[in-house]
């Protein structure tokens, strides 16, 4: 979407919540805990609602009210309820609460649309804070594999990894501007290849653990990290996400070794196995000429990998990396310069993260087939380029 009223795109919705007294998180399971982390990170006023926990009156250090007390607070006005449940319970409670007069999208929300949309607006308008679902710094630009259709075109790049000092500086800058990141990462290449990974994890988590939901390291499963890295992973509960490239010759053996070491350290991994992958189209250099089609593609693209690079927020880290590797176009106008002191910056960051920008799309969208939710160009997983 193209900015029409930068910093004020959501005034109509945001103004309803400027006087919000508090958020009632109904449900204390996995979704409730996720929401608690974000709400704590943005300094929101909130309480849990739970008829069983209500006896204890505190959960994760937060006040708990019963459903009767919740109804009394709703009569007072100024509160909203978020149903942090799975589908079955959400449906039942929506029915009850709507029949009692609560209005979906006004003072009653279900978890996913609340976290993916409304909460961003409430954070900016009520608390002058912003959070991003998935964002990080771009510390690593190298990889042990050479996938022909790498989403970030890494096999074609000349970019180097950041030094530890540069990485720490970028991290400090990011957290001086953004208040909470649900999924935090450190780059697009092979995470365990970063030589100061242990120090970077420690530095980041010691300073910013309250600003991070999950710190995730993405690995292609080919490297066994050092003892010191494993110690930091364990200590700070870092999430290890393995891209399962079982079709790459020799991969299974390396992965088995990694699993063995991680198991010994009682570190759980998340294994992401794909039957097919997508071709972003970077190497084809085919350009979409119809601007409206490019804008439509951007609006429908589910890419949610943001990054702060050299003081600028980039919407799509993969296209940024592909540009560095293959195109070298000036794409500064697509990014958000966070170094300037601008009024309403939290609202502008929120709008940018929700898909507003100067041209209604990114320059690189012209060359791109889109992210996984819209990309029909399927290819085999991790086909390797020849070395040399
Ligand atoms: S797709 Fe992943 S494993 Fe393959 S080159 Fe790119 S970053 Fe490395
Ligand atoms: S269309 Fe491509 S370049 Fe544009 S946001 Fe989506 S993935 Fe990134």
C-alpha cells in the first residue's frame, strides 16, 4: 500500500484505544503466554482472566481475575478482551460474549487478528511503542551450502559477515528503535558459521531478553556448534531451527551428528522439512512491467522477514540480500531510515511493518515471484550449484 497519510493511516482505529485502561487476556495457555510476552514488552496494562488461576491471583507475575470480575471490568468501560484460545474455545466464548453485548473488533478480539493487526495499532496509539513479528539484524551473509534457488541469493553474494563490534552496534541500534520482536534472528545464512555467535547471543540476551519473544538461530544442519555456543543456546533458551535438506548428498550424516550433540546437551531442535521449495526468480531477472500488478503482488505477499541494516528498516530481508548479490539497484527509498528523529516514528514504523511504503511495493517486487503463500514456481529442495 502506498502511504497517503504517513503516520496517520490508522488514526480512525487508533483513536478508539487512546484511553484504553487495560487488556484482559482470556486464556493462560500457550497463546496467553505468547501474548503476555508482547504486552509486557510494550509496557501494556493487562490482566489474565482464568477461573481456576483466579484463586492464586497472580500468574507469571501478572494479576489474574475471574470471568465474573472480567465482566465487571467490562461494565466499567475502557477494557478489551482478547480470547487466547484454540478454535473450539474461541467459538464458544465469542458466542457467549457477543450475546452479552460485546462487539468483535471493538472491545472483543480473537488472538490471531489481534496480534497480527489490532495490537500493532494499540501499541503505537496507546503506549507509543512498536513491535514487529519477525525481525533481526543481518549479521551473517555466508553459508556452507550453495543452493541454486536460495531465497536470499547467498551463493551469488560478495557480502561478508559483520564483525562482533558491528553486530553489537546494529543490535543496540535496533533495540533503541523497536520495543519488542516476537521472533528475533541474526541473519540469512548459516547461523552456526558466525565465529562470535556465543558472544553475540550473550550480549543480546543479557541486554534485550525482555524485548525478545523467541531468539531463533536458523541452521542448515551441516555444522556442529562449539561447546561455548551450545552453552549459550542452553542458558538463554535459544530456538534452533533446522532447514531439513535431506536431498543434499552427505547431508543426513552431518545432521545425525548435530542431533547427537544437541541431544547430549538436552537442546531441542525444530526440524523444518519441505517436499518442494520456491524459486523467487532472482536469477531470471524477469521484470514485471505493470506497476499495478507489482503492487498487488506486494499486497498479497506474506513475507514477514524484516531486518534493521545500517540503521534502516527493510521490509523484506531476502529481496534486500538478492539485490546486494545480483542487481545492486538503489533501494533506499523502499526502506525506512530509523536514524532520523521524526515525530510519530512509532506509528510510521508500525505502518511500514503493516505494508505501507512510498511506492505501494518494493523495487525488488518487480523481479520477484513472491513468498511461499503466492509463489507457484515450485522447485526441488536445495539443489546445489557446482563449486568453483
Ligand atoms: S537456502 Fe539456506 S542453506 Fe541454501 S544457500 Fe541459502 S541460506 Fe544457505
Ligand atoms: S514480492 Fe518478493 S520482493 Fe516483494 S515483499 Fe514479497 S518476497 Fe519480498
